[in-house]
């Protein structure tokens, strides 16, 4: 017994999951195709942007050449002599390392010779070049160990989220980036050298900290070029991530020397007219979405130094199999939630709360460096929750309705059994003992007793088939509802006329019948069942009341823009109530059906004899509803 219950429970569970699997599969396929990639990028940016502000990095200072500084100097590009003097002035404050984020591949006089000599003399200075096409060489005679490229990787939406640490140039020589050169020069003061990774030999490492390499499918990326050594940039949050002093501040000395001493100093142009600007939506600053090249370098360098010295998290993603397990898991959770038997209001509140919960989980993990798939997981969960709930809710309500109907059947039969059947049994006992009663009457009473006792089985059978696209007629005749309406009605007609309990069917000599295709778009199985019942009721009335009926006309077809069911006899009515507009049970049911169909029902006497029962509804109206 326990095994059968478990198997049934397991089978119900599998059946319950099946409708949601295509949705989960579609979400997984969409992610594999990169459809969610732009939305996952935006989610990452929003998460990074909304983190609490961090304190200003005390290890990095930016020396900015602003628009006002260029106006004061009087020319741009800046003369090499100006850069030489600036480097010399900054070096007097004993920074650990300096980085000049200004391309200088051609001489800009005056002062170019002094500039080259300054570069060669300052062994704590790193200069820049570009190695990706179109390449730009570094300043002439700059030492190779103090050159780093500043090539930027843009995603398809034009935003920067990755930092390129190492790559081969157009001559197939391996080069290090400006970012890694400066980080190495700063960390070497703490005895930490740039080495290959231990867990991942292709990764870069300082001490025990490996810089997590970017892979083609890292986080929300899909089949992205991961050439060279790349890492995601964990931008520093807050409106003042770094101390910034200007060129004019250096000239006037109006700043605290501690902003330069023992720090990593980046020198670059921040003037808007120079347009050394990149897009990033991960920084919530004075001008969100835009950051200067020198500030971008500061963020990229800062994350490496602080990861090594302060355990600040680097961004990383889960392995692919974990990410897709996470997405599928949330899709399954949507299926499970959809099966909960709760009211719609409570259900959708629960749906929203769980989506918010998923968002907070993703936010919390991002705060400690894990970028997980938020968007596809939320979509899989929400789509399953929204799409499946109405279906499961209907199934639940259907179950309740069936249980109510079963109880009604039980109560109805109990009343019949304890009342009329008991009286009938008493009468049968008396009749069987009394020889004065005819055998035909005795037989009819026994037949009536059997029919009444068969009501329970008939109602049970109806209970079973009503929701299975069937119509049950007298004698357990089952008619399928999924066939065309006119064919179903012909089966009802044919079976009803074969019933031998109606005496007036025998005298009918002329049968005129028309069963033609009818427009049934929008008709539910319940409506088709009711239409079949209507025809059965109309024919039974002929068999019961139409005395001396010799001609029967049955028409079921589409006429113009109407579907018509018409039953006409030429009998003499034996109905105790001669008013054919009376509101009996059959009339009530037919009128109710006509209202549901948006049509009309009418039963009228014909002269000199006969009755016409007619139901019609317009095929142009869309008022058909399910019960």
C-alpha cells in the first residue's frame, strides 16, 4: 500500500513538473544563445553601482590635468618640457611609483630631450603605449620594463567591464599592461612579485592571491573573446574613490604632501575636450556612465593592490554547470510555487517576494565578489510561476468541484434510497403477495425499482465522463464530444429514437432529418454537452407526449449566420400542461443554454397539431463561455 501511494505521489510530481520544463529549457537555450547577456551586464552594473560607498583609497592618487590647467599652459598637446617638469615636481614628494597615462610617441617641443632624459632617470616611472591596432609606440628610448599598454576592452554595448593585463603585440611579443606594471611596481615594495598561479598556471599571482582569469562564459558573458590575460573590474564604489590633485595644485604647492608620499601616483588628462573618456555604468559618480582614462586605470590598479593587501574581493563567476543548475533550480521552484493552493493575490505577492529575495541574494553575493545569473534565474522562475499557476489553479478548482459533485451524488442517492426506494420496496412486497395485481404491473414496478437503483451508477458514470470530453446517454451510451457538432448530434438523435420506453416513437412513419456542419468555434465541451442534452430532451418530449405522431422533422445545421437545432412533430400533445411557454425544468435548461450561447430558445404549438422546439444562436457573436 505504501509503495503504491509513493509511486502515485511520484507520478503526480513528475506530471506536475512536465509543463514547466519547456519554459526552463527555453530560458537555458536563450542564455546559451546570449539573449540575456545585455540584461546581465546591466544587472552587474546596477549591483556594483548600488553598493555602499567605500573609503577613499589611501594608496593611489590621481594628478589630473584639467581643462583649466590646459588653459593656463596655453597649448595642447602639452609640450614635452611641461610633462618633464611635472614628473620631476611630483617625484620630489617621494611617491612609490608613478604612471604617466599620456601617449607621447612623437616629440612635442619644446623640451623633448629633457622629457626623454627624465623618463630614463626616474626608475619608478611607467609610461604607456598601445599594442592593439592601430598601435601607438611608447616614448623613444623608454626602458622596456617600464612600459605598459593601455588598450581598453569594450563590450558590445560600448561599456568597459574588463581589464586586459597581458597580451601579444602585432609582432607576437608578449607585453604587460600599464595596470599590471604599476601594480607590480607598487607591490614589490612589500616583497610580492608577479608570478604564475598555483591553482591555475595561466593566471597571474601576487603572493597567495591569484587574479581570476576571465573565461568566455564568465558571469553573464556568452562566448566572448577571452584572448590574452583578462580580469573583470571590481570598480571602487563611492563618489570619491581616489584623492585627486590638479596640475595647478602641484605648481602652487597647495595640497598635502601626504597625498603623494609613498603612494602610487597616476598622471593623466581629465579635460573633457581631450576626450580620453570611456563608458562604464558601474560607477555612481558626478557624471555617471563616463570615466576618464586615467581614472579607469586607477580602478583597475586599485582592485589588484587591495585584493592582495586587504583581501578586497575580485569579481568571479560560478562554473557553467553550477550556473545552469541555479537557473534550472529557480525554474523548478516556480513550478513548485505554482502548485500551491493559495488565492491569486497571496500567490502573486509570494511571487514578487521571492523574486526580490533572488535579487537580494545576487546582490549579497556580488558584494563579496560572486557574479551569479540573476536575470535568467528570475525569468525562469517568474515565467513558470505566472504561466503555470492558472492551469494548476483550474485543476485544483476542478478537483474541489468534482469532490462537491461526488458528495452531492451521495447525498441525493441517500435521500432516494431512504425515501422513495423504501416505499417502492414495500409496495413491491404487497403486490407480489396480492394475486389481484396484474403481472404486467408487477413487472413494471420491478423495472422501476431497478431503474431507480441504477440512478446512482448512472450518476457516478456521468461524474467520471463529464470531465473527459464525453456525453453519456441512457443505457450507458457514451458519445465523444471532440467530433464535429453535427455528427455528435446525429448520434444523440439515432440513440434516442431507439429507446423503447417512449410509446409514440413507434408510430412515426416519416423521418426528415438534416445534419450538416455547423460553425462551432469557441464552443467548449460543456456547451456541446448541453446542446446534446437539449436535442435529447426535445426528442424525448416527442416520444412521451406526441400521441399519434406520424412525422418527425429534425434539423441541425447552419442557416445564414445562425446555427439552428429544430425539432418538429405532428402529434397531438398529451402534456398535462398545454401551455408550451411554461417554465418547466427542460425549458429552464434550454433558456439558460440559449443565454450562454447568445441565442434564443422557443417552443410553440403548431396548427392544427404538432409542436416545434427550436434553439438557435448567431455564429457572429463570441459570447460562448465555459461553465
